[in-house]
C-alpha cells in the first residue's frame, strides 16, 4: 500500500469507530463540548502516532510472549505525557475530561492499531497509520459534539451561535444523546458507503 492508501484506510475505509466499533466509551463520554472532543482527539492522535512509531521501531526485538505488556507500557507512557501536559497547561479542560484521558491507555483503538499494524510494519508507515486512525477517531468525536453542543448549549467551541430565541435541548447535554447520535452516525455511514460490504 502507498502512504496515502495507509492513511485513507486507517482514517476512513476502516475507521476504528464507525467501522470496527472501537473506542466508543470516550466517544460517548466527552462529546458534550467541541473543545473537550478536540483536546481528547489530539491526545489520542499524539499517543497513537508515537506509540505506533515506538512499537514498530522495536518490533523485531520484542519477544512474542511479552509483546502485549510492552505495547501497553509504551502506550501508557505517552498517555501519561498527555495527562501531565493537560493538568499543567489546561487544568479546566483536564478537570472536565476527568479520568477519560487516563483511559486512553485501555482504548481498543490504540491496542488494536499496535497489534494489527505497528507490530508488523515499518516505523514511517506506522506513524501514518496512527495519524489516520487518530484523525478518524477525532472526526467522529467532533461530529457528535457539534450536534450536542449546538442544540444543547447553542454554542460551538464555547461561542454563542444560536440566539436567546433558541430553546436549549437538555437531552443533548445528557449522556444518552451521545449514544443515539453515535448509533445514527454509524448507521448512516455504513448504509451509505458500505452497503453489502458488512
């Protein structure tokens, strides 16, 4: 595969959320505001890209018997960097995201890409795969949070978009709305682009 094909496959064709239904916990938990979704997405892109790179770099020296433990340790190291950075530089957002930043460590997307791609491919290809998968995940978060923040608060990225005439939909602020929006997104994309390919 070419570099472009690797990126497009990871980001869209085999998107971890709408195609493989992975990493949906954070997609349901942090999507009430677009800023939260963006920061979470950037954290996943950072952790996923660098962990893919590192795992690929040492893949030939990692014994099969401890491969999963090594991958988890590498992912955890990068996630801790993201967590410390947020606590030091964005304490409010860090507080809003709560434990979900730390839970990136156990995110199936990172473990899945590490095992399926990084442990079997070259470092540069693994970086591209990590960027693609991370971007695909971030786009899903932003799509859900766009609807939730707009209808729930009347804002986008905290900027008032809908005037005082708008009646805020309290259901959009609650967690179940994320579940239904994600289900609708998965249904629309899979029925539109993957019909007969499931």
